[in-house]
């Protein structure tokens, strides 16, 4: 059925096949892939009286499985309680990156990036405006990356090109001759400049002309964009889609639930069957207070549907949902199993599949966060940066930056007690330092600055 829907979406030959594929997956994520079907689900006959097959009708019940899968996995990667922190042996670098992350809203940016990138890839643009760093998520279906031949994991240039209406360009401040026509919009980033081009008509073969008014020279020495491939698989440009293997099953669920709803509506108003000869000509009024009078050879029946049919559909849908979520390693926890969990470790075991999915996302998007951090460090040596209202010093570009991820689930009282006993034993045996011990539980007890916390501990011990 998904192939049928894709066949009703004509590919734009002006775009690469990759662009059309990602556009369809974006529709699935947004729940708009059924919009190309011409009929509503309740329309069984056309204006000519012809039967309308189900494959041409939009389901009346839509289960947003793709968005649920993405949101559940995203919550374990970049929600407020799961967002990682930057670590660096140089405390100045750690403090500066933490300030930039807060000031630029990096948490929200990464959430948006992981959502948009679930179709396969996403790009994050870094800009320095008036001494502050800003991040912006770019949808990857209209982007064409070019990689550095000597450093294959770095961009040498990136082109953004897509069609836009004349009215939209007029709202952006462009002077266009026809607001009803469509134009090409194009930008290009390289290691020195963000080049804008004047829009040109999609019907002509005009050569793009540089828009000198909007073109900006950033002078960073690198393309200020991080390209993130979502999951293992895919190709050199796009990674695997988070929800792709569940799309067909999701469509089956939508149609089964729509059919079940149609059957329940029919059961509440069943069809009346009358066998002739039945009664004299008169208006039939349905209801418990009205009797149908038939002749000796006549008969009248209500064609009803048994309740077992709806129950069978619900059980079938529940099974399909389990299979689909299992296929993408999404959350399959039920309230019955959740009530039996007594600790964070129990929750991890119960949601092991979802954790596997989130762990893969941590690898991809965590690497993107580290690349953004290195760009911020490099920018601090070219511009006077400001974050949280304070000036930042130039940062050491040779500093080793890592990410510290919090636990998947908050530990319970028993977990915290066991951790405290274990850490105390390791410290007494001189197997780890106090700093390492405090850092390992920093996310649990909201310790923002480990060195400062150790200094406070020492001050209290002396007092």
C-alpha cells in the first residue's frame, strides 16, 4: 500500500531522486502522506456510481506511529533530563561551552535536529551574529553536500536549492515580476563565504546570479555546518530512517481501524431487509415503539454484525503494533509491566529495545554536538564571543572535548544507596579518585561544576 501511495505522488524531475524520497518520508512523519488519495473513507461510490477501492480512500483513523517512535527515542536522547554535558580537562573550555549551549538553546536545537533528521539526515548551521552564537536546523532534502577529499568527514561546500513561490519571495523582500510563478531559491556555503543568489524562474535556463546584498563573508576557515547521518545504513549522504520499516504496518493498522470504525457505525444503524409480500405501502419508521406489520408469507430482518468481528480487528491491530515497534526497537512497554518496575535498572531491562535505538542516536547526534563544540572553539579565536551576558576568552583549539551522558532512567533510592556504597569502597581502595566519583553521580544530584563541588566538600571537612 505504501508503494501505491508513493505512486500517486509524482516525483519532481527537477530534483534528485534522493530529494523526492526524503520528501515522502517527511510526509509520513508529519502524517500527510494520505493527502494525495482523492476520496474520504466513507465515500464508497463515485459521482458516476462506480465503486471506489480502499486504496484510493483516505483512512478515517490514523495512528501516528512514525511520530510516536521518533518522539519516544528522542526523549531518551535530548530531553531535559537526558541532555549531555561538555567535559574538557581545561575548565575554561568546559565553562564556555556550557554557557554557549545555554545561551544558544542547544538543547532545543538538537531536539529539532533529531526530529527532522529521523528521515535520514539533517544539517545544523552555526552563525556568529553580534558576538553571539546561533544554531539553525536545515532540512536535508534540499541540501547537496560536497566532502573534502583529504578530510572526508568535513564539508568543503554545501548548496541549498529548492523551489519557492513568488508570493513567498515577495514576503522575503525580493522584487519578482509574477507572484503566482515559481522560482529557484539558492544559497551556497564554503569555508569563507555564505553566498546568496538572486531567485530565477523554474521555467527558464538562466544562470544563477550572485546576490551581493545578502552574501556574507564569515571567514571561519571551515564550512559552518554540521552534517548528521541519522542511523547506520543508508549511503554516504543519508543514514537510515528511524521509522521506515514500520510504515507499511502502520498503513495496515490505519485501514483496519478505519474498517472497524465503519463496522461499528453500521452496527448502530443496521440495514433493514424486508421479504415481499410484506405490508401495505406506508412510510417505514424505525424504532422500538414502531412495529412492522407483514403478511403471512412476508418477513423482515435487521442485518447486524456480531461484536466478535470488532474484537478480532482490535486484537489484530495490537499484534501489528507489537511487530512494528519491535522491528524498529521502539517503546513496547505496557502499563502492566511498568507497574512491576522497582528501579531504574528494571526500567532499562524492560525497555531494552528502545535503549538500543536511543544509543545509536546518541552516537550520531553526539558526534554532531562535538563538531559544533569544536566550531565554537575555533570561532572564539576569530571573534569576541559573548554568552549568558559575559565575554568569553579565546579557547584552546587543542583541548580534548568529550560528552558526558546521564543515565537512561533516574535511579531509585535503592540504586542511589548501592552507588554510594560502591563509590565509597572504590575510593577507600584507591581505585578511583574523589573527582571521578563525584563526576559519575553529577547528573543524579544536579552537580553543575564538579571542581567547585569538591572545593565545597573540602571546606566543610575543615570546618
